[in-house]
């Protein structure tokens, strides 16, 4: 499967804009605030799932980390940490 196509065919990044801000807490009922927080949770779950699916194409994390920049090293470490906390 070509996991790169997931980034172009399934775009859900606009879901993150539904995260309630501080000003919304005074204007909306709690059940609406909770619902919008859940939408943002689903956004992060989908984003992590898509990134994990993309990372399955990589067969050697060591080479990716040693040849990459500091940013790629931090991304891989944070992904491992998020997976440990989520699963």
C-alpha cells in the first residue's frame, strides 16, 4: 500500500480548528465543549495512526536517525513515546 496517498486523499487537518479556546467556555454549554474536545482527540488519533502507517514503510530506524537531522530524531523519539503512552 502506498501510505503517501493517505496524506493527499484523506485530509482532516481542519478538524483541529474545532478545539475550544478559553473564550468558548463562557459562551457554550459544557456538552458542546466536551464534544469539540473529542473531535480534537479523534484528529490526533487519526494523525498518529496515519503517521504510524507511514512509518511501517521504513525498515531501518537507525539509518534514518543517524543520517537525519535533529528534528527527525526528535520526531521518531516522540512517536515512540506517544505509541508507548497510547497503547
